[in-house]
C-alpha cells in the first residue's frame, strides 16, 4: 500500500498543519470520514528563516512600527468587521459607528459571504473613513503570487496588521462551486507577510486536537515570524490562561471574546462546530429577558477577564449578525466603551 506524502493527505495541502478545524474526535474538517493527516504526527518544524534567532530583524512598514509601539501600552480592542459583503454603504455605516471606539477591525472571511472585496481594497475603504484595519488573509482563494500582490498593496495602505490563516475549504461555506487554491498555508503566509514588513498575527485553537501540541505548533509560527496570536474561543479565560502559560511569552496574545446579542447571532456562533464557549454562555443570553443587554454585559466581563491574563495585549470581539450589521456594530462599540 502506498502512503501519500503528508501534503497530499490534507485536503488543504497544508505543509505545516494541522488547521484549527480538526474535529474533537480527530476527524478532518473537510471530510469527517477521514482522520486529520496531522493529528497523530509530531509537530512539523518550520524550516524557513527563523525570526526568533535571525541576526537582522527585518524592516517594518510605518504602520507596523506604530502597531508594535502601541501594543502593550494600552489594551487593544479589536472587533470583527460586521459590514455586509460587497457593500460600500454598509462598510461606511459600520466605520462611522466603530471609528474612535475600537483600535482596529479584523476584516476577514465569512462562511456565508465568501466573495468579498479584495483585502487591500476593503482596507482602503475602511481606513479612508478613519478606521484602522487588521486584514485577514486566507490561503483558499489566492495563490502565492496573488497573496504577494495583496501584501504589497496592504503595505502601501498601511494596515495595522495582517492575520494569516489557511482558511476554510471551499466545501464549507456558501461557494462550494469554487476550486480551492491552498498554494500556501498559514505558516508559510506568515513568513511572507513578515518579509513584506507587516505586523503578522496567526490563529491558535487551544481546544482543537491535538490539544497537547497546539502550543508547540504556535511556537513554529513564531519562528516563521508571527508577532501576535489571536486565540480562538477555547471555553473562557481559564483555558486561555493555561494555553498562554504553556506557549510562552514569545508572542503577544489577543484572545477572542464571543459577542452574542440575539438568537440569530447565537446561531451563527454555534454553527462553528470546533469552537468552545464557556458552559451556559449562549443559554444565558438566549434565556435572558433582554438578550442584547445580557450579551453585551457578558462580553464586557469576559474581555476584562482576558485582559487580566499575563501576555494578553488586547481582545478581539468576535461574532456577527447578518441583516443587522449596523446594530451589531453598535453593540461592539458599547462593549468597547465598557471595557475601557
Ligand atoms: S483537519 Fe485540516 S489539517 Fe487536518 S487533514 Fe483536514 S484540512 Fe488538513
């Protein structure tokens, strides 16, 4: 029996896997009938330039230098961009609500709206309204050349940071008709983005198998050039604290805080099968007399808990609400005000 090379065993063609979507039973995110190709293998070491030992640190864009200077001087409040896809009017409306309230918006992917404005153009639309952008780049929709072009444009635009993820497969989300690219994975993209002078963030999923090797995997991303780690929902502040203690202080941490303000936003968050929320979190909001007020209060309280963890430099208010984007932006702004 022939054994496929690791890269050919993974539907996302990852070299430095696993992704964050490994099922709790070790199954592949893309094909639940198969086990993740990485889950029982040792952590793949980064073989490119090691930024933790490199003699020359590499130059940064002016915006990246400003981000690095500001991180750690005050808690950063980052919020998922709630705007409708392909709508300049919605982007403008959300920017008007969030400018001055959050430090940056994370403008990334959405399962229900895979077709977005190109990352650098979306960043431009937001930053011309005075809202700082942390751009999410997935490796599903663009090859290496297209990613290099985006990174160059994002450097000209002067974004606060670039969040490098491998991304969901096209078989999930609303465009299964599209061919997946996956020329690069998140770790390789991290190295490219860092070489382009950006502040680079990566994702870590402490609750996804192999749980005992998620910290080691993050350390390889640090060696590739990651500056910041967005910690995915792992069940609240206690497991995030445990993960950070294990992964170490070679990187700045921005944990995700779930924002749920009604039943529809609860449905959206619960559709992500591999995230873990604190026991009873969504139920409390669903059962509340005023779910919006309860959701805002719970998110603000969790943000404060996260910010008290050593190594944490900010929080990412995470969630969304299709069809009520501006109202959701107002909730994000209110949470940000309370956290400050
Ligand atoms: S779970 Fe992710 S990393 Fe593992 S084989 Fe599937 S796509 Fe690849």
